[in-house]
């Protein structure tokens, strides 16, 4: 049992005052504005929005500033803030097929309708430190080209036409919401996807990598990765119809995975799915691999006992706020608990005659 | 006034369009463009900030799942003639939500042409420009990959 302590108010206030000073750092260096974080540390902002599970770049940037760049602490601030907001409703499912793609690549098809668009990517950079960035510098305008008006269909759409890949038929079942009901097992795919999209990027990456190294290997190719803005529509009761309430930038990853036939079905590619707030490519690919690994049962695959196949293990340990909350609480005062442990071990040692042994040794 | 009973669908589409423009505009734009509109109204619902749970679909087309929330500000107001306007804008921006609801109401009155010219047309031009600029940069990064074939004569 945890027994609370009292006192220490002045020391705590002083510690927080010092924290504020350290957060500011050397006052001869210009202070960082929230807008600067939002505009120039965009990928950190995106990660905080994804794991904080709240799309609001200004709030995420503020949280990063307040947390001194500790992204898990920033996610914690966002999660705490979102609990104060009234819920206006649920959006219509976003249509990623209508995304205004700023990046769209496929590792499986080089010539695909709509083309391959690299977008603002780190891919093919040399990963050499750019010392020009340490000095003030003007950035040249990015080159432009006339965009073509062609549609950019999902890669799976044209694989579907040949029947080579499992379909994802639309249905309108109301999905469970883990922000409303506690996460319980067995968890259907909709619940797993909600938990995965807000799970810690590092945890998800590690699990995804484990499947690539052979712990429930599922032979994933990135069939398609697309990043861009999609419209968010919501039914507004006072109007009686749905309106657009904004747009969000999302990263979507569809993997094409190895197939397995059965007596009734011919061999077909299977799929994993990742969809994450912001430009969050690593997270989205990781999510798709872990989603695919967790689908072993519905795809009639063997459970080889790999961590990435274990729904309970994945879903109960992927949330970095739950994890860090429980982990970090052990540094807070546990004096009473520890006192009882001390008494217990002294008693056990007495019973074992340890004191007599220690005396004999002297 | 819009009459949803008779001419519903067409009016609905037009109204959806302007409400979408108002919702997506960058912070401060709707309030700035509508600064000169007459502000005679009563609140039905004062601006409030809340969250909407955004949904996606498994595999892009399959069953829905909850992706995460976004911030939204909403309000409703009534003009002296009884016309009701609703404002729904992305983010935490009460001034823009108020201006959006006012524009929504005035667009249903005889002032609609004037409001369209003052607010909606500039918003549309700006949005089209923003989107075209990003689309043009994306188009410049379109790539043709060639697989290298070995052993050809």
C-alpha cells in the first residue's frame, strides 16, 4: 500500500522555480517562441500530437516548450489537457483516398497511377551534419512543377482488381473507444488500431523490428506510404447534415504481406495498416507491421509466442503515459512501504540466525 | 433564408461549402475579413472549445476506428430577423468561431453577396493558392525509378 507524505512545500516551490529558470536557460540567448517550435520542430510537434492523441499543433508546441523538449512529458501534458475538453462528437471516417498527397511512395510498384512523389523527405540524404544550419542562412525556394490532375488511388485498389490481395470491405460498425471505456481483452482490430496509433513510437518501432528479425516474421513490403491533408467531416445535429470542421495531415502506411491460402481460399496477399497524425512515417510503418502481426488469429496463422503477436503484451505496454506513470512513481516517497520491508527482512534474518552468524564472523 | 424543406440538397451543398471554408481558414483570417460586418446578434450558444474524435478506416476502406481527437471551437447565434448561424472552426479560436457563425447567418440573408465578396471569396482564393503552392512543390519531387536490368544486349 502506498502511504502519502506531507511537508516539503517550500522545497517543492523552490525546485519548481529553479525548473522554470533552467527551462529558460541562458537569458543572453533569445527565447524560443511556441510558433518557432511549431514551424521548425514540426516532426516533434507531430509526434506529440500522435501520442498525445490530440491534433492541435499550437498546443503540442507549447507542451514541448513547457516540457523542455522531453517529448513524453509533453505527451503527458497534452493527455491531461484533453481530458478537460467537452467531446462534441465523432467525425465521419476520413477518406484517405482523397488525400492531398505531399508524399506518396510504393516499394512494390515503380509505375503506379498517380506516380511516386518523394515530398519533403530525409530519404536519400547523406546523414552528414549540415554546419550551414548552425549559422543563419536563407533557404532557397523549393522548385515547383505543374501538378497533374490525375487521381491518386490506393495501391491496394488495383491489386484488389486482380483479387491478389485481401479486401477491406467498408462497414459502419461503431468502433470501441478506449478514451471512454477501459481497454479490455479480447481487443478487436478497431481497438488495437486506436491503441497503436497513440502508442509510443519507440515501443512500436522495436516490436515492428522484432517481426522483421524473425519473431513472427510476416514479410512486409510497404505497398504504399502517403502523407498529406485530409478533410474531417462531422454530422452536426443542429444543421441536420455533415460539414467539414477542418483538415488534418496524416501519414498512412499499407503493407503488403505474405500470403497463405486455405482449402476454401486461394493464396492472397494480406495487409497491415498504419494511420497516424502528422508526418509520422516511422511510426506509421511500425504500426502497420505490428497490426499485421496481431492479426495472426483471424488469418489462421500459428501463434509462435512472439511478443508482437501477444495482444495483451502490445496493448498494455505501448502507452508511454501509462508506462511512465507507473515507472516513475517508484521514485516518489515510499518510506512507509520500505519501512515494512526493512522490518520483514530483519525478522527473516533473525529467524535464520543471521545475526548470530554475523557476530561469529567478527 | 435557406429553406431546407423544398430546395434542401442544393442549398445544403452551398452551405456546406462555405462552412468548410470558414472551418479550415488559418487562425485570425475569418475574424479579420469579417471585421466590418454588422455585429447585431444574440448568442444561442457562446463560443466553446471542445474536441472531436476523428475516425479512420482499417485498411483505408474497411471498418472504422478512433484515430484521435482534434480541437474545435463552436458557437451559434441569432440575427435580429431570427436567422440562425452556426460556427464550427478547427482549433481553439473563439473570435474566428464567432465570425464564422456571423458569416453563416448573414449568408442566409440579403447581405449574402456582400459577405461572399468580403469574406468567402478571399478565403477561397487564399486556400486555393496555399494548396496549389504545396501541390506544385510535391509535383517537383515526382520521381521515375528505373530497375537496372542485367545481361541485356
